C-alpha cells in the first residue's frame, strides 16, 4: 500500500484490510477519532506502537507523556507540525 492509497482509505467506512495496529491507530486519528486511535495504540507493545502513542499524546498537548513514549520508541521528538508528523510516521510504517 502506498501513502496516497492509505490517505485515500480515510474516506472509506472501514480501515484497509491487513494493516498493522500502528497504522490502524493512525487511520482512526486521520479520520478525527483520537480516542479510538489512543485505545488501539495502548494495546501495541513495540517501538512502532510507542511512536504512534508519542504522536497522539503530543497531539493531545501532553508533552511530558509524549516525551516518555518517544523515549520508549527510541526516536527523537518531532519538532514539526502534527500533520507532518502523522505523514512521516505513516510513511515509515508503510516502508
């Protein structure tokens, strides 16, 4: 799946089949459902999930919690805009 296909899937009634849980969380966030995105992210116990979790807490405005999750993901906290970070993480997860 390409980034453009993933982004286009946000208009569909359901997420694309076969995507990772980290992408699923970002899919929900991309549709404006932060709470569902966070519920999904809380159940992911790897670095990708921690990275998404960090982004979600940054979006929420909880910088200290976001930094905790960035550390768990072993990534540098993002210093650009939230939309830019969402796109960056999606592209990384899509490979």
